[in-house]
C-alpha cells in the first residue's frame, strides 16, 4: 500500500503510526484484527448495555459518592471513604480483573491514585480530577449481574 498526502500529513504518519505500529503490520496481527472486526459491533453493544446496568447499580449504592459515565463501556466512580478504602475495593474483586488495560473482553478495574498516578503529588492529582477515592472500570462481556455482584461484595467491605 501507499500513503499519499501533503508533506505535513506524511510526516505526522511517520512520527505517529510508524513509531507505534511499524511500517508494515505483521500478517498474523492483520488476520487477528480482521477476525475481531467481524463481531465488534455486537461486542460494543453488549459492553455498553452492561455498563448502563452497572452505572445504575453504582448510582444507588450507599458507599458510592459519584459516577462518571459518558455512555461507553468505560466509567469511573468515587467511593465514600479514603484512598485505602478505594484500594481495598479493587483488591477485593473476585471476578473483575485488577489491571490498567482498557477495552478487553474481561471487565478490568484500577485505582489510579495508588497505581498509575501514585507518583503524581496529591495536589496535582486532585487538580487533574484523579481523586484518592476514584476507581476506573472498563466493562467486559461477562453477564452484567455477575459484575454487579462482584462490585457489591467489594464495596460492602468498606467499614462504616
């Protein structure tokens, strides 16, 4: 194939995609991507459907302070409690995977203040909207009731 465009565009592609993906995609990776595209729409619909049910649950849980959701399979929520409480929640999952990854077929969750952003000073984290009690969730393809049950058992371990 060829990339055709203005010099600025070509330079942007070279500096961006070539660095990340390489000049030519491995044939195996291309095959996996094409295979995965076949049911992408159905997977996204299921993940968003599940996310809606999870958001409804979280908005009504006594230990959840706020839910952030834009209508996708990604959401975050703040719990009522401390940094330690939030960390304990994500460490208490039995089904949900504790990982910084996004967009998998499995539901993944992370507590940014104690992991991905732990080296950022607390004042700077708060300025960025990354509060000590914020938990991020990437909804997967499991049954939404199973995800909700796992969230419930983890949240109910908060001592109040």
